[in-house]
């Protein structure tokens, strides 16, 4: 298990839900954090809370559905004069649920892929170049275990594409200290998951972040966060590396 204390992690979608929970957890491990949301006001309160834990934070805003805004965000991140060693592509968009699934709007696919596939791919490519040059880094992309629901075809297809992207590029880094994983949080009671989901968001930890702390140089990984619910971080890493 590696120690990330004092290193910088970047979390997209940090203002609420699983991103918010991850930020709190990582701050407790001593990670400095760059917090993304669609507007700076989305993370202002969280930033103040986390700095009371003795870490540093930065906030950045971006509409991930815009390629131009993602490019601008990445340029701004490079200008922050910090080294980002861990990236959590957590932000996602579930655009709609269509009971009449044979009439699913094509816009569902276009918007879903921009946020759930294209933006994480752009962010991953950007930081993987830097991580490869340094010989260290972690990319953790959040997916969904949703299956057999054509009512959510745009969302599920975009996440399946993210899985394929992550697993394929991850294989190129196997055996190095640049480690790449995709993590499924399970169905959690967040704004996206809704009130009927069986799992509280806290149950997705430490599974959502455990891949960042592994040190066995194995890539890619597909992690099911609920398999680690209730474990200490140390035990979660041990379990992960025995799989």
C-alpha cells in the first residue's frame, strides 16, 4: 500500500454525492485536493471544510459536456504549479429514463458520451502523458454496473465505452507504477441514484478510492466498490491485491 499523504488528487464531480464522499475520505488520508464542479460555488463550502483537516485545496469549474471547456480546464490545471498524481474521473450524467425506450432521443447518446466518455478520455490522456514521464500516477474512472435497461441506453452505452477505453489503455501500463482502474460504486442513494437505491453513498468507500493506494503495478483493474464496504483502507488494499 502506498502513502498518498501530501500528494495532489483531482476529483471531478466533487460537489456532491460520491465525489463529495471521496473528497472527505481522501482528505482524511492527507491528500491535497483539486475539486471540480460546474461552478466554483459548488465546492466553496467543501473546500473550507477540508482545509480544516490540514490539507490544501484548489477549486476549478468546467462544463464537461464542452470539449472547449475541458481543454481550458486542463490548461488551467497545468498552470496551478502543482503535480497531480491521482485523477478520479468521477463526474457523470444520467440524462434520462425512457419507458418508451424504442423512442429514446438520439441526443441522449450525444450528451451522455460527451460527459461520461469523451471528457474522462481527454482528462486521462492529458495526465497519463505526465504520469508516464514521471513514472508514477493513478487514474480511476467511475463506471456503472447497470445492465439490461434499455430505458437508460445513452447512459449505459457511454459507461460501457468508458470501460473499454480504460481497460484497453490500462493494459499498456501493466507492470509500471502508473496504474489505471475502473470502479463501479454500486447503486447508491445519491442525486443520480435516487432515494430508492439500496446502498448509502458511504458504503462505496473505501472501494471508490482503493485502486489509488495499491502498489502491485497491476493494470487495468475493474473494481466493484461494494466488495470493500466496511473495510479499513489497509484491509481493502490487501483484499484488492489478492484478487
